[in-house]
């Protein structure tokens, strides 16, 4: 294999592929990234067998097509530290040479044939939606997953696809985030009765891959895995096994709940202030709404107390609830500061429901009020 590449473009793609390559593995070859240099396209692949990425790299001039295994850490450092605009890569199957204008590196290379293939996207049935919207789905849900719980099914985002669109749900048992929106079904694609839970780390990789993408993406859910295709990349992931909670039952009945409209930015600022005195031992903040204001009171055993008032439009009867401010902060920070949310409350013992007008809803369980 002989090729000349644009260093910055290769660095960007290599960093994405390297995210998938494990630091340690019973199969040492997985700790590398595979490069396939072809006459038409050049592709990088990384996988840990559960999650995989194949991404096309522009800016390659290929003299002799071929494949090479590139060590994740050392080759990544060469790309990052080099100041050259272009680098020349050459491999004879046993060694790989990386040459810049004033530098040269020789790296050992493993057999490319031993690297597991990362699936290409060849599906005829899938859902199509804007990359911008799918990034928003990820940002608005992944923070509510639970990767430390023994309930393994909570370590991912549940995705439901039908002819009406897409619904994504994440929960850790104490709060639940749900985003709904439009997506086009192609070829009758739907998840149906299947439980499609995409691991948190796979969703985070998808968000990174789609960072600068403003086109449409295709999402294909199968029995045991899922594929996402963008204009230049394919992400593969096995699904999380396990039974997911009946999340629709978590949403309380909205009848009789008090409805409060709030602007995101000011409310987020008040939450951040009130939580300054909280600690792991005393996490709760008392939220009281009524009389044209919201009052947030934090009580820290060792860190003092906080009292924050915020003018609001709600002038009805007073209602109070104690919530973990970290959970509210997670919700508010993924929203536009100029936007608005609706907060619905029944009493101090019932869950609070926060929602936006674009299909986003968030349920937070109350804490027992500390004396």
C-alpha cells in the first residue's frame, strides 16, 4: 500500500475510529484501526465487536491500493503532533512507514486480514431523518441512561420506530427523558414488538460522527443490532439485551395538574444557584411556585443554605415539591436558553413533568422533604 493523505482530514476520521478501538482486549488486533486505501475511496474501520465504525476519508492520493493496520495510540500521536499538511503512508504488510517533510516513523504492522469486518449499510428497510434532529434526540436522552445499574437494559436508549416517526426514551429509574419527532419509514421499516435499546456509548459515537452533518441519515434496526448511515460513515452496534420498563406508565395523568410556564435561561440560572449548597448527602432543593414567583431553597448540612427567587407568570395557588437539582440541570442545559418549558405539578409526592412544544418530555421523581 502506498498513499499520500491530507493529515488534518485523516486525523479527524482516525480520532473517531479510535474511539471504538478498546484500550485492552483479548484480541490485540482490535486495539488498532484498519485503513483500506482503494482507487475510489479510502475507509477507516474501528471495532470492539459490540460497536463498530467505518468512515470514508477524503484527501487521499493512492498509488498502490491496499490495507494496513494502524496502532491506535502511536499513529494517533503521529497525526496529532505532526505539523505537515500531507503525510505519505507506505506498508509492506509487516511494517508501516509514515513520512512527513522532516520526519519519518516506522511502525510494526499486523495482518489486515485478521481484522474483523465492520458491516456496511446494505439495508432496504430503514427510517430516514435529518442528522440535526437525530443529534438532538441523542443529546436530550443519553444523560438519563444508567450505565452503573445492575438493570442492564437501562444502559441505553430505547428507540421505537413506526410509520408516524421516532420515539426515543431513556431512564435510570429516577427520571425519564422522551423525545418524539418525525422520521420517514422506507420499505415498511418498523421496530414493532421488538425492544430496540441502543447502548449509550454507541449513541454518543453517533452524535460525534454526525457533528458537522446537516444532511439526512438512515437508521436501520434489526433483531440484534442497529446500523446508522450518514453521507460518509456507518455506525454498527449490537443492541442492549433485557426488558425495558413500561415507560408510558411512568407519565402521570395530566388531569388536575398545575401548569406553569417558564423561560429556560432564567430558570436554569436559578437552579444552578440553589444547588450550590447541596451535597451528595443532602441533594434536595425545595421548589415552591405561586404568587407570581418561584422560590428555590437549598439546605446543605455543612455548606449552608440558599434562597433564590425568580419572577414567573404563574399567579395561582402555591404548590411545592423537592427535587434533585442535578436532574433538572441535566434537562435544562440541553435546551435553548431563550426557549420555554411547561412544568406540571400535582403535589409534593407526585412526579413533576417538564415538556417543550417540540415533542420533548421529562419526568422527575420527587425526593422526600428533608427536615
